[in-house]
């Protein structure tokens, strides 16, 4: 595709519910990242996928957060038992050349509001 | 651990005036450096990047940035600001651990 796409654009949920956020990277990009942008914490790294390697989950804030990437393309970020502090914009990025001189391209984000 | 500082939270300039947004990083070696821009309700758009070589890099929309190793800085500049440049600007570094580390952002307001 022309760029990274994310869905939904906005999601409102009730505390305690599970949510799934989707990211479709640029075609041919092998690396995929999730970041969270919140008022209090700024932009934070969550998780990184590269090809068939085990993901780098070092940024996930709790075990309620998980992500998968199917077929090396689309990724889903799942938040279980959502809390109000999970309210944020979740950004996905992809890159074609992981490692040296890597450039990440970002999607428009999913704005999550937990009531 | 690496960190990125954008000391100016909010800057207001008049349309047509010059602009400089500051960015300092803390890291033992020279990281890869980026500037991104985010318009309201939008994702991050890459303005420019520095990997190596010429320390003055040109980007899109008339922006440029200069890497100064001695000051650990990567300041963003534009000679004449347009109203459409109003947005939030983020400096980011890549120290080789894949994840980008971002500054807290500078919100630019442009007065007519």
C-alpha cells in the first residue's frame, strides 16, 4: 500500500473490556513497531517485530498487552481488561531496512479512550 | 540510557519569520537522528534524518537540520515559516536497539 494503515481510527471502550488494534504495514516492509503516545508519558516504544524472529517485547507496560504479527505482515495489538490509563494514541510504524540506516514510517494511529 | 531533550515545549513565531527548534541527545556514541512532524489528529511524518556524512541535512517542506557532535545537538531550522507549519515536532534517536527514543515534542504556533 501507499503507507502504513491502522484501524480503527478511534475506539471507545469501557474499563475492563478487551480491545484489538490493527496495523497494516507498507508492503514489503519486514520490520513493524508499536508505540504509544499519551499525555503523561509522551511517545513510548511498545513492541518490535522483525521477520520471523521472536519479537522484542521490552516496552510492553504490563501482561495485559500483547501483540502478534501474522504472515509477516498485518499486526494486531491486544489490550486485555483495559484500564483508564490505557487511554492513548497507539501508533504503528514499519521499515524496510532494519538495522543500519533504518527509517521508520508511521501510520495515522488509533485513538483509544477507556471510560 | 539514551535520552532526548527538546527544551522548548511551545514556540510561537510570525509567518515569514525564521524558526529553530532545539534538540539535544544523551548517548555515548553518535546515534541516528530524526525529526518528525505531527499535525493534529495525524500520525508522524518524517521531515529529515541524519545517519552520517554531511552534518547539514535537508528535508521536506524546506526544513533543514544540523548535527553538532560537540554539542550533542540536532537542531531543526526553517528560514521562513508558513502557517501550514503549525504542528508538533518531535526529535528522535536510534541508538541501534531498533526502538526510537523520542523527545517530548515542541508545539509550533504560527501567527499571521
